């Protein structure tokens, strides 16, 4: 290397086009809207049943690992910055120490895992809903494990009690994973090159 050459440094900006950034922002907004939709209190732990997980799983399944991860991180940053994008129109740092904290912390990881599975494991079979459903279920497990840890730590309950509280959300999240699979499979049929970048 000569004195005038500069070392090659990976630049995320080069990897993300304007379209990518628009998709990331759009899905962050979708997650925010989903946090208000059907916010039904379930159990006594103060964790509402919303469509957030639907939007998080959909972000990973449709956008892939990097853009899905960025969409969920942007959503969390907006809430941390004070925009009322969390369930119950809440925001701020205190949400990240409440009963729902474990679920929130694992949103990016869930989207990343689903994105990896859809892009690299399902591959060209991502137009089949069953493959995306399997990926979404893995993402759901990741999210619920984080939720259980959060419940146990924040509420100070036993592990069995935390799993019992979390159990009330499983049926709804399995249904959401199924809908994600149907929607994402159709999106990939319509836009087959969406994850080929």
C-alpha cells in the first residue's frame, strides 16, 4: 500500500440504498402503528397483547436480516428518544426497565433471526408460507425467551411464574406468525429480487 492509498473500510452507507433506507423507516413506522393496534391487557403483569410482534417478524421476513434489524433498532431508538411509539403511547428509558423490557430488547434479535432463516435457509423457497412460518416461530421463541427473562428480573417472580405469565401470549403470537408467513410469501412472489441484494 502506498502513502496515498487508504485502507478499504466497509461502509454501511454503500450497502444501503435510498430504497433500503425508506423500507427501514417504513417498517419502523409499521411497528409503531402496530404497538397501538389491538392493545389488549392480558394477565396481571402489565404486558399488553399488541400487533408489535407481527410487525417485527414481518420486518425480518420481508426485509431480510440487516434491514429488519435496522428497522427494529430504529423503532426502539425513536421510543427511547421520547416519541410515544410503545404500547399504551409510552416512551422513554423507563419502558426499557419495565415488565415489557425483555420483549423489547429481543425485537432486533428476533427480526435478525427471522431474516437470516428466510434469506439463507428458506432461500428460493421463501414463496412458500410454511418455510416462513417456521422462521417466524423461531423468532417468536427468541422474543418469548427474552420476555420471560425480563418478567423474572423486573417482577422478581420465579421462573415458573414468569413462564406462566408469558404463556398467555403464545396462542396470539402463533396466529401472528401464521399471518406473517402468508403475507411475506406473497410479497416474495410479487418481488422475487427483494432479498437477493
